């Protein structure tokens, strides 16, 4: 049994370059141009939205946010979903790739909210089939507080103080920190592993020494491996 691959990468700022890469407006060396036509869009954009970057902005504008989005605030979380190369080949050969895609999208929508999953693309033109998905981290309710701050506020309740209007406990917020809290990341790996069990994929090893890398680093490593292979040849 191989491993399910779930990779998260938060991204502040302009997403145009990543959109061009995912939508193959720019072809990188790791892409086989003869297989680009096999790629599939798995999320339908709203009317008037033409690409992934516009889909992110559309979600932000229609989510009901009451605060202006900060310049350096994380607007989207990038996901890469896949599995061990030999297992993904097995899934494809068994004719279950479309079903695997549907279950991935269902898991994303269930975990992060259907409206927050604004784009997802299946790439078939690289070494291993994988999905690039984009989630806008819209959450509801009050911001998470550190235990020290909670304790301080609890101590202050014993002292009479001026009353202020309470914030709406169900207000809409853009908050990547809530979505990518350490405990949450562990839960995601657990539930994703469970969702992929039916395809012979299991959760990655808990507590392993594997270091989280960004998608940029991932592709850089791939380029180095290809260069080394070519040198050996």
C-alpha cells in the first residue's frame, strides 16, 4: 500500500504566475507538451470568471467580509493532491482516476467549504497524475486565541470595566492561520488518508522527519533530479 500525498502551501500576494503555470499558459521543463490536452478542470468557474486568479478574487468579493483584505494577507491556500507514483499508475490503469478525482473534490469541499474551493485542475502531463486545488481561507466566528491571552481575559472579567459592543460570533473572516493551525494540519492528513484508503493509499507516517516544502521548492527539486538523470545518461 502506497501513500496519499496532501501538500498545503499558503500564498500571499499576486497569483498570476501560479495560475499561468497551473493553466499551462507557461510550459515548464517538467511538463510534456504532448500531454497537456489530457489535463482537466475539475471546478466550474462562476459566470464572468475566466481563470483561477479571477476565481480567488470573486470569492473574496462575494464572501461578505467586513474588513478590507490586507496587502500581505494570505488570500489562497494552494493544495497538491496525489499519491505514490506506482499507485497513481495503478489507479489510472484500473480506470478509477475520474472516481479518485471526484473523491478528492468531495473531500476538499467537505473539509474547507464548497464555496471556498475555487479551482482545481488535474495534471496528466507530468510524471505522476496530481491535482492542484485552490482554497480561499474564509472562516466564521471569532479569531482563535492563545491560551495566555484567554487566561488574561478571564482574569480581567473579575474587574468591573466599561462594556463594549460584542462582535458578531458568526462574522465572516479571511484567516489562513485558523485553517492552517498545527492541530488542523494533522486532522487534514488523517481524514485525507481515510478518504484515500479505498484506492490503496494510506496516510503519511506520523511524526516523520520529512520537512514541509513549498511548491516552488518541489519543482526546483524535480528540475535538479531531471538534470542529474540527463547527466548520467
